[in-house]
C-alpha cells in the first residue's frame, strides 16, 4: 500500500475525527502537509501547473496494526492524470483512453465540430445575411409606402374639405391599401423562399444539438452512477443517489474529485481508520476566487458536503455562545441594535440563536430590514411594524441609507480610494463569493486608511461579503481583513470588521437619524 505513508512522531493522536467543514489543522496534519510539499519539490515537471493553483489534502490514519500514517490527494488532475503514484487514486478512473467515457466524449467532440462547421460555413452565413437583408429591404419599402399613403390621405382630406369626396379619391385609397398588402405578400414570399433554403441546415443543426445534449446528459448520469462512495460502515451509494434528494437533483460537475472524498474512499477501501483531515492550497489564487498559498481551507460545500455527510459521521465544532443583541435606540416602529460578532442576523441552517429569533421573544412583531454577516459586529436597524419595514427597505433599495465600517487588515494600509469588483456567489462553495466581470453584480466600496492597519470602509452597494472580498482580492486591496476565515491568511479570535455608523430617515417623522457604536477593537 504505497499510498499510506508512515509518520514517525511523538505527537499525540487526535481523540476523534475532525469535522472537515470546521477545523483547525491538527499538528499531525501539518506534519503530513510538509511531507506533501517535499514530495512536490521532487517533481519539477509539475511546478508550473501547481504554481497556477491547486488544492491538496491529507488524511492522518491508523492501519489495522495501529501504525500511524497519512494519505495524500490532489483535487482533479495533475498533468492530465488522476492516479500519480504516492497519492491516492481517483474514486472512479474514467479517463482510460479506450474507456467508455473517452469514447463517448470523442463522439460529443465530433458533434461540436460538426455544429461549429455548419454555423461557420459560407452557405449558412450567406443565407443568414440574405434573410437579414431581405427583412431590412422589406421594412424599408413598407415603411416608405406607408409614409406615402399618409401623405396621400392628408391630401385627400384637404381636398374633401373643399370639394367633397370623389370616386377617384375612393379608388386611390382602395388601390393603395391593396398595394400595401401586395408588397407585404411579395416580401413574405421572398423571405419564406430563402428561409426554405436554410431549413435543411437548421434541421441538421437542431438534430445535432439535441443529440449532443442527450449524449452529454447520459454521459454525466453514467459517470455519477459509477462514483460509488463508501461510508464508515462499508455501505455504498452512487453520487446520483446522494444528490437525488437535494434541491439541485444532480451532482455538480467535478463531484467526487475533490481531496476529501478521495481520501476517505481510499481509507475505507483499505481498512484504515481516519483520525484527522486537512486541505491546503498551493500556488497562486484563481482569478475569481480568493485562495492563499499554504493556507488551510474547509471542504467545499456545494460538491463535498452531501458526499461527506454520507461518508463520515460528523459532529459540529460550532459552539452556540450566549450572545445577545443590545438595543441602543427604540421607538414604537423600529429598533437600532448592536449585534456582537458571532451572532447570526437571521436563523440559519442550524438551531443557532439569531438577532431575529431573540428579538421575537421580546417583541410581538419583528421584521429584519437588512443583515450583517455572523462574524461582523455593529449597528443594525430592525423594524417593529410592516409600515416601518417597507419604508426602511425602500431606503436600502434606493441607497439613501449610509453605512460606514471600520476594520483591521492583516497588513498596514495607506491612502484612500475606491474598489469596483463585480461579485457573485461561488455556486459550488457557498457562502463564498467570487469576482466575476461577466456574471457578477456591480459592487462599489470606498476606503480610507486610518493609520497602521486600521481602515474605514464605505459600501455603496450591499453585496454579500462585499467588504471582505474587496479587501482580500488581488484586484482590490490584496490585504484581507484580520481574522477572516474565508478569505484571509491569519487566524484571529474574531473577524475584525465592525459596522460603526448607520444613518437613515425615521420612517414616521422623516427626520434624518444617525447612530454610531464604537468598534470593540
């Protein structure tokens, strides 16, 4: 079993397997990760690909003799290969050159080539251009004739006023209406005739695209049916089955190819007892995501969470702290409160307390107008009536609400400026956000350095994690907020981000109100 690497160490073994979604890397995992880095240095042929960015993982295990060791994995492929020696292999090797997947993939590629050839053929382009040209000519001629008819009608109306209506005027009107119908019919027949020449090509394209979709869907289904995931009881389920009861219904592309499921699959298959797992990034950050070299990350939620919930019994590492919102201003229609870091704004997927759930035990009606991230502290406004809720919500929509945050960054910051980076959710790893110039929503932040690593942040849009991503991303400040568990490099006792100022119009009096709460750092 060359993939199981013994660890000769006096470090204590963990008492139980960690939760891959909430963990601090165990010292044994850190030691194993160092061994992975040493191994990578022995393969300079991989250096360019790894420098571009790659996730690696380690799983510390015991074998049946009680010997301590570790397994190592990489996400996806390296050099087009997913079964390099020393690392655990893929859960299902579908990349064999003569295998079904590659053969079917070649057929789909051939269809793509035929579609591209047809859509770029001279015949196709000539017919499309001819149809477009005929539509333009028809519109121009019909519009010109309608203008002439309007002018003729105006002349007849003037003549009718002075001389009365004549037979000639009636015949002219009837002729022009009939002629307009003839013009429309002539152009319709010409266009239909040209479209008929295009129809065989359209039919072939439609058939090819339908076949491509059917083959692609069938291939994905076949692939996920063959990813048979083991759990700690020796039971198996296919990825198709695991995802079938979830809202999306089907596994995301790449499911089963991340480090965590590969490591657990190999451990169970070879009767190894998992003790601790960690995943870490090597190389540059992707353009859209935020990843830091040598930084440890939780398993992704979109692809891995359903799989790991099947493979691994997990206990949450989250601690429900006794946190309470503090009311700093109260009227009959709204509250202004201070939310401490670590308290949810609204209920989440767990039974953790939230600002909303706590206030609902104290007030008959509570309406959450906006929210702060759980890890962010600061000022919030909460409506106590539906009228106030709609009034305040409209202010947020119209961006008349002023918000200012203070933060401590990982490094010193100087100067001031603005950041405009469009954001969207990472669909396979929520709640992470990514920078996406094509599909992201506009996000605009002003900033001003306040000395050392302290900074004022003024968001002019309200995107999820906007300030955190704008600070951390290399196209933003490239300087993460201290203690950011998603986008930062350094661990801290909290996320050092605080909503210090909130200003809005009183929903009852229209008076402009401002509320300030000093940052606790």
